[in-house]
């Protein structure tokens, strides 16, 4: 089942990065330090497994800021459950990429 | 860094992205390229201004773009996996319609190629004036036999007939027909009254009837076959003089193939005045009936008292030509009517829609199912029409009674057994996805029929339904039933696109 899916460390890092608010590919690259050839394929597989979902930013927002529109990613409910399991499996995950709540503490 | 070099390197990055995007399927390509272009733009903007024009920034951008190839490979792999686990098209509604459409296209192409079908499917070529009948002696039963002598025709024409206002005579002979004096093969020539084609009607477009007596010579109308074989299809032959037997005649026109629907097969029609008609020769008489005469036609037959000189008691029958000019569409409609009448005799007309629970597919699904059934029927009828014409006129170049019977029989059987197949096929299609149910499994034992059901269970490979067909119909389980599967069955069909 999806909730019992065991993720690789890289995939878990990407999930953790998205959970911390890095919602597009390049910001995940910056947060994790992983190259583009690792991050984007991993995100495709996570999306295929319905752990993350994507949506395009509204064009009007991008136009207002004079930049191209970006594709944003967010965790699904299944992704959140899987991330919880991965945090137990990889205890250092939250230290490497602290979540917003952890940062505020 | 040189701005031109920087521009070239930027172009190279875009080429990288473009090349990588070719690995992505066409429907995903635009979206994929848009995302990578946007990411590249943001990546460049993230560089500190001090490094913006440096080699390091360009290296970083190039490495970023090279990563696009790995991503494109990944998208391509995911796509291929999805295709492998997606349910195949085998047994789907689309596959069924595809094959039916293929058969229709094949039969239609054949119909376009076969000359006999072409002639039959253009009724304008053989339409004749309404109210025409073929007169025959009541001593003969064969409607295609020549039964009336030239003398009888002349007597009939001289007598007053309230039901008839036009008469024409023709008889068949074997004669040579050539442009010159040299010997030629024999052809069947119909010696006919001048007014034959005027009476038949529809010939004005290809026969110059008004010039029939202007030259003082008899006129001849050629058949399409004779024109092509003897005169090599030369259009300049019209108006020239040819020899018919020992007689010179002027060519009036060429009759299109399939236009001649009257009894007797002729290669040419020699139009002569009534005074030239041989009184002893036996031939055919065509008559045009008045309104009064048409009112007296019963069962396609009109009774006429001949009052001829040599046999005052002889009676004639006028047989309507409707049978010969009704065209293939009328025959096909009749065959379809017969097939639908006979259908309940060979199969149940039920669609087998009963189910175990009160669950019913949505209105849209029901509509989809009915549209599919209607499409199948329309395709089958179209196939039956063209295929029956192909079979009937495969070897014929025009009308024949045998071809008509062949068309009636082939249309009937194609429609009858085609409709039977359609109903059987529809009963074995999942009401939700219209895919054929498969994997038959025997359930229960025949010896325990009254304790538990026995029969065959089939399943929809998309996981929507199970079909139970009783092996031995009983009062409590007489016909097939559908069992709709709820979401608890979903995991069994995981990976086959259930949803």
C-alpha cells in the first residue's frame, strides 16, 4: 500500500524539502544540494506515485512580476503519511532540512 | 565574458533542452519544455550579479540543462510503464467499431470498383416513364418471353383501347453491325418502333430523338458495350452511317450501360416505322397506360382485351415494369424488414441488463451504451447494403433477375446473422466500460442446481463488473445477471487503470 511505501533517502529529502516550503524544482535543488538530473526525475516518480502533486502558477501573477510562470509542487495526503514514515527511518532528515516549525523553535 | 559568446552558450543550453524534450512524448512535450525553460530562467536569476557573466555561471547553467536529459529519460520510462500496464484495446468498444468501419470501407471500395454495382446504384440511368407495362399473351406464363406478333401489335394499335395511349414494338434478331462493308461478328439487334425510346423516357439525354427521320435513313441506337468493342468508344460515331445487316442506318446515340431494363438483351436498337414491322415475327410490346388503365392495375397486372383479327378471344396482360426499376435500395429495405421479423426466431432480443442489486449505471453510461449499440447497427446495415451489392453484382455488368434475388438473399442473411452477433456482443459487454467480459470460470455443479447456482462467471478486466450466466436456467435464475463491483475490489485490479 502507498502508506507503507519505503522511499530512498534522496526521495525522502525531496519530500522533506517540499514540506518545508520549497515548492518548485530549482528551490529544491538549492535546499538539498542535489543536481537537476536527480531532483526532477525523482519528482516525476513521486508525482507518479501520487505522493506529490503539481500545478502551474497563474500566468497573471508571473506576468505581474515579469518572469515566466513556474510549476509548483505540494505534498498529497499520502505523501505526508509517507514522509512521516521516512522521518522515522531517516532521523537526520529533519536536521538536514528543518521544517518551518522547527526553525521557529 | 564576451557577450556574443555568452549568447552562443545560452543558445546551446536551449538546444540541450530542445533535444532532451524530443525524448518526451508529444502530448507532454510542451508542458515539460515550459517547466524547464522557466526553471532555467530562475536559475540564471539566482546567480549573484558578480558571477552573472562568468564561466562558472555558464558551467552551472550547462550542467543544469544536461540534467534535463535524465529527466526526459525518466518521463519517457514512466510513460512506457504506464502503457504496459494500461488495459489493452482488445475487446474494447473502440476496437469493435474499428473493425466494423474497416469492413464497411472495404465493401464500399469494392462497390465503387465493380461496374455492375455502379450501374445499379445510379437509378437515374435506368428510370423509365411511370405507367409503362409490357403486354403479353395470357397463353404464356414466362414474363420475359416474346409472345406478340407484329400483326397483333398493329391490330392492337388500330383498335381503341381506353386504358392505353401509347404502344411500341420490338423484336430481337441476330445481324452484323459495322461502320463499313467488311464482315463483322453478329450482334443482337432489336428492330423497334420509332417511338420506343420516347415511350420509355429518360433517353433524351443520350439519344437525339428529334432527328430520327430527318435523313430518311432508319436510326440505330448502340449499346455501350457494342460502341466500345466495335467502334472503340469513338464519340464521333454519333450521326454517322453504319450498316445493320444489309441496311444503312444513322447512329442516334449510345445507351449507357445498365439503362435497358426491358426483356431481351440487345446490342443495338434499329428504330423503324410501323410499316417496316414484320407481321409474322414475334416480339415484345410496351404500352403506356392512361389514368384509367392505371386504376385497373391489380397486383402489378393489367387485363386488356385485344380484339385482334386472327384470334378474337385472345386476351393480353400488361405487366408493370416497377419490378425491374425499383433499384437496390428498395430490395435492401425489404430484406432488412424480413431480417428484423425473423430475428426473434434465432436469438433473444433482450440486452441482458438485469443485475443482482439495485445499482444502475449512470444516465451518461446508459446513453453511451445505446449510442454504441446504435452505431454498431448503422455500421452493420451499411456493410450489409454494400456487401450484398458486391456479392450480387460481382460478375454481372448490369441488371438481372438473378442478381436481384442474390441481393435480397445476401442482404437478408447478413442483416439477420449480423444483428444476432450484435445482440450477443452487446450482452457480453460490461455496462460501465463496454469492454467484453473475459476469463470465463465454471461455478458450481450441475448436480446441485437446486441448492446453488451453477453456470459461468465472466469478469470485466477493468474491474467494474462480473457477469453470471446460468448453466441451467431456473425460475429463480433464468437469465444472465450483472454484479457491479464496489471499490473494495479495486486492489485486485490495481495497475489496470481501474477508477
